[in-house]
């Protein structure tokens, strides 16, 4: 707990299939009490998959909360008891049909720490080879390849609208093979 802050109470106000919501009463350092609502979501992974021709594998999929289709990096939720690397390997195979001969952790980040507990682990995947797993029943994904330079430029200029894609591409830059 941050110095001077104290959680006085916490109650679950919603329990859903993918998320839950809790309401906390928190005493601030100066003694004032506030309420905060937090969306609890399992941690997730995102994968920058780079093929031998320096193309990034992206997935186009419908995002129901936004009511639109986004182009983004392969990603997914870590299952209970699963470690981030295993999840990244599974998600890459499910969403793109490729496995990677080399996986490199890039780091991790909170998606929206102002109201959500989700943390995302980013990976760079190289030495790709076809090795598909069945896709999830609730996903209809279209795989697209994009030149690495173009993907980095789209991230830099705001042409991607998915934060994990932008963050993971930026995190990958110092680790990209020459």
C-alpha cells in the first residue's frame, strides 16, 4: 500500500464472466475518505511477431465494447495457473497460426491503472513457423502482415488505436533483430 493511504473497506459489486467490479473506501494521507470503483480483469499478453521478411503479424478483429473492428497485435488473457510466456505462445498459435522458435520478454505494463487491474506482459516472437491451434469459439480473426517499418510508423503517428499494440511495438524497438 502506498504510504499514507489505507483501504478501509472493499466490496464486490459485480461478478461477471470476464470482469468483476469492486468498490473500495480509501483513506487518503490527510484523512479524507474517498470511494473508488475498480474493474478486476485477469492479466494478459501481447506478442510482437516478426517473420523472416521483417513483417509484423497483426490481427483484425471485432471488439464488442467499441462496436468496431481493430487492427492489433495478437494478444489474450492469461488463464488461471498459466504463466505469461505459455499464454503468449498459445495466443500466437491460436490467433495467427504460427509458433515462434524464439520468444523474448519485453516487459509489462498496466493497461488503465486509474480503474482496472489488468497488467499486460509483452513479448517479441521471431523464427516463426506454421503451427496452428484451434481459434477460440468467440473470435473471428483475420491475420494481416505489415512491414515492420510501416507498423512502427503507424504506432508513432496514431494510426493504431489499440494501446497494447502501440506500447508493445515501442517496447520491441531496442530488441529488434538487425
